[in-house]
């Protein structure tokens, strides 16, 4: 986009703008609909709390992308969960239960969300606005199986956002997203939040340990994480939910394996950014520059 030029309006697609028919081969869609598979698409790869949503919003504000597909959460609700529960109206709010159901989906469709992208089609009205110059963006895929499937999209670029376990726990604990819910033991769920301050950090370390974060980070980092959360005055129940989500996610998706897959099967189509050392503006600028190189 030329300096000073106003960005083109970005289309944020709704859940009813997309569909997936697994009875058809990948890339084949019902008549009148537009397949996503041949499109130029930026696919984000990263775990919860890595900074994907903020980066997608930044790219849209910059005008670096043309349209934003419904995100992983929405596609899971619309396509993946109904395929397992058989009830499109049923809403699953517990993040741990969602992990279990999406794992069941992968038993049927090993590529998981990558398979969804390969079968995804867009509403006819959107297809009339499409141009080969435009970029779609999707948030996102995880783990080696999903990235392997998504890498088969011929015109996909992958943005890998990295963040430590500790940073992701902090972000989830403090962001106040109602979606970050997990079934907790009553003692944690009904407990009182201790006041902030380093003197209370052991309360946070205890909750982090009870949720299994000590299996992912060494003791010194766990102590520092407890102090950081205490200093921030984080809600203890929110910390417990965040820790539970991060730990459960680690059981299903390995970001190192996902990156290894991309470097092997999609060389030259990957941009890697550490969101712990790069602010949102820098992350957006790095990815936007990569997209412009492909244009």
C-alpha cells in the first residue's frame, strides 16, 4: 500500500459466510461457492496467548489483508463440535471439554483444523468481491498434524507466533476473556482471591502447581511467575483457569513439532516472530512485509 494511502475496507467474515462439506474432496465445494484452498491465505500458527488476535487486528487496521476468516474458535463451534456432538445448537464453554471433543474430531479427520481449511468454502456474495491480489487471514492452526494439512494449501503463508508458557499464563490470567473457562476443583473455584503483593506469591505458585504448570517450567521460573501474578493482583480463579488451559493445550499440541513440520514441508513460506520481545506493531510490520514480498 503506498505511503499515506487509506487502507481498503477489510471484510470480517461471519460464521454463516463459511461452510465445510467433508463428503467432497479437499478443494471441491458445492456449486456457487468459492473454495478457500486456492486463495492466498495467511495462516497463523500459535497457542492460546501467543498474541494472534492482536496481530490479526493490527494487520486488518493496516490494510495488509483483504478479509479475515472466522477464527479458530468460531470454526470449532460451527463445524468441528457439531460433527462430534451431532447438535449444532449445543454450546461447549469449558475449554478442557473442547480439547477433548476436538481430539475426537482429529480421530476422524487427522488434519484437524487444517482439514477444515482444505474443505472450507465461502458464501457466493463474498466470492464476487475476490481478487488474486488479496490476502485472506486465518487464526489459526496448531500442532504438527494441523500444520501438515494446512501446508497443502498451495498459496498459504504461515505466521508462527511464539511466546513462553509463563507469558501465555500471564496474558490469559489478565485479559478477562469470558472464553477462558475451565472446570476447576471447588477449592479453587470458590476460593477468595488473595490481595496482590509478593508476600502472597506462594498462593499463586500453589495454584499453578495444582494445575500442572510445574510440569512445563522449571521451579525458578515458576516462582518468578507466581511473584509476577501476585504483583499484578491477578484473580486467583482466573490464574487457575489460565494455567489449566495452557497445560491441557500442551498435551494436544506441540509448537516445536508444528514449526519443524513447516520448515520441512513449507520452506520459504514461514515467518517466525517472538511476541515476548516484539511489540504488536513490530509483529504486524514484520508479517506485512512478508506478505508484500509475495505480492
